[in-house]
């Protein structure tokens, strides 16, 4: 009897995943523990190992297919064994978007067919929590998940429909159609890229963000780095010093470690540094937990390990969750200054720019050359006042300009 290969649940809130690159093709022999397929979630791409041994008889879900958790994506069995089609509901790569589920709103008649027939309503815990937060009555929603289960996207669609209905505006989905030219390629928005787009838009549209820029003299920092790299086995990057400086500055300025939660402000207890890592498919932010308790060498090793495993799709869900402050370094691309977008629910993000040569003049009138770098701090003005943001940015500047204080 053939074994069903199912979409794994790679996180507590994961409800569906996108099939990425198949590492085996139909007819290949597969061993237990051997990498079988890449799965893209809203956070990362990871390789899934086979739980069975045999022949990959049939790939049910080709690359780009969205499949709910526990949906069948392939069959493994004995050579020549026949298998049927998947019983799981999957979304083809070019499928049309679902129509938002009807909801109860004033003056709008709900068709009887979408109302629950009684008994327990099937709804995911995450969707239930979202419904409570948005004030959505999920008892009249028709779920789009497996077996009619209500999932988070149903709640979000219902909330959007409700807001539109109260103003007598139709909530049916619409999409702008661009005129295509010869050679244009249509790429489906899915997986990590879809999540990045959603999160960036959500952050920029919800947050009254302000970006302040400072110029830092990093001449002494570069000299110290060169000395340490000559004398020590581990090689430190400029970013290692910035991570340590930020962690140290946050110890003094804990008012930066806050999050907005509806009508509440959450004061964060831990200094967990999110480090933005660019991937081909998008952006991921692995987290260095309790960075203030680490020395420079430990921070450096942790950051490098997380970045390497992020690029190879080996991070666990817990390793890219829980940041309380984020750092994004664009210096290696010769960027002089930029406006980083806040990584919600953090209240601030530090953008790191390129090191440049600059001429200056001392008190005697002698011209000399120095190394400078700009840092760009974007902060949520709902939670942080300008003076507090400026004092925090000054603390980072002083630490970087006096690098021995970073190590003390």
C-alpha cells in the first residue's frame, strides 16, 4: 500500500504551505530522512525529509501549488504500485482568488446556505483569536479551509467585507489589469514574497513612522576590528560591533523596547535582536535572543549561524519569531542612507549604511581623512517620542565612535 506524503505543519499558526522545488522526481528511489521537497511558508523555505522508504510514485502537488496542512502532496510506495488522485483540496498556481465569505452586517441578508446547521463551528484557534480582536461574528462565515474549517483569511475577508458593507460599498474582489507588452512575464505572488509584501504594506500603512539619520565616525572602530581580526581566530564584521552596540544601548533605553497592541502598550522584557537576511525569495529576520547577555564573540557566531541556516532553509519557526528590535544592514551595497520599514510588532528598526571616506579639518587647520558611516533609525511615533529616539541614536553613535566601550 502506498504511503501518503502530506503537507507538514511547520509552525503553530501555519494553515497552508506552498510546494517549492521537488528534490526528487517521479520514479526516483527515496530513503527515510532523505530531502524530498522544499516547502514555502509565510516565513521561510525549508526542506522536508521523507518519512517513508520506497519509490516516489506520484507528485500530486507540483511546484507552486498551495496545499493545506495535512493535504496530500505525493505518494511513495513500491515500484509499479498504482495510486489514486489526492483526496485533499489544493489550490492550483493559477487559480482564481476566492470570493470573501458572507458575514452578518446591518441591512445585508445572509443566504441560509452559508449559515451553520448547528453544533460545533469548525474554526482554527488563530482564526478565532483574530475574529475576537476584529469583532467578527464567525458563526455566519463559510470556511474555506479543509472540511469547511474557518481559517484566518476568512476572518480577514469578513472584516473587510463588513467595513465595506456598512458604507454600502461592494466587497467583491477586484484586480487591476495591466496592459502586457511583448516579453512580459507574470509571476504569481506566493510564499515568502507574498508575506513580505503583505507585512511591508501593513507596517507602512498602519505605523506613523519617522526616520532620523546620523553620521558616525567609525575610523577607530575599523582599526579595532582589524587588530582583533589579526590577533584572534574569529573574524568580526562591522555588523557584529553594531549588533553589540545596539544591544548595549537598548539596556539604557528600554523605552525603545515596546510594541503596539490595539489599545495597549507592551513593554518588552528581553533584548531580542532581529537581523534582516536577504534571500532570493524575499526577506527573513532570524532573532538573536537576549543579545545583551552575549559578548561580541557569541553575538558574532550566533548571527553568522542564523544567517547561514536562513539561506539554506534550515531555520526552525521559533528562530525567526520574538524580535523586539531589528537591524537591517545595506552597507555592503554602497547605500548611503535609506528608510527601513519597521518590522512589526517592534517599535523601531536600525538601518546600517556604507562606510565612506570623508575629509575633515582639525583645530590647527590640518586636513585629514576619516571613515564615516550613516545609521538610519525608523521609529513608531505612537510609542516613541522624538527626543527618546534621538537619545537612543546618540548612544549608538557614541559606542561606535568609542569602540572599546562596546567591549567593556
